[in-house]
């Protein structure tokens, strides 16, 4: 399953850090973050609980870029 989320981030480098953090989160099959469109597209692993995975993605992204936001 794929979902798209609106994000708030200050720079392209921060978006890259968010993308890498999200990709390392359990339950995420793939992720792309676009600074230009301020969107995060997440592909979830089969059977993953989307709400729980996204809470973990948000927590992991905040570790690398504490002022970023993901609108769930």
C-alpha cells in the first residue's frame, strides 16, 4: 500500500535526512520525500499497521530534523 503525506521541512538536505530515516523504519518498504512539493510518499510492507508505522516514521524523522512535520 502507498500513501502520500504533506510535510513541512526547511531545506532539501533536511528532506533527504527525513527520507533516509523513514526508509530505515520497520514496516516501510520504500519512501520518497520531495522538498519541492513538500510531500512524502510511503510504500508500506504487506500487513503493516499504517498508523503505527507512521508514528514511528514521525519519531525517527524528528531525531534527524527536529523541526520537521508530517501531517498524518
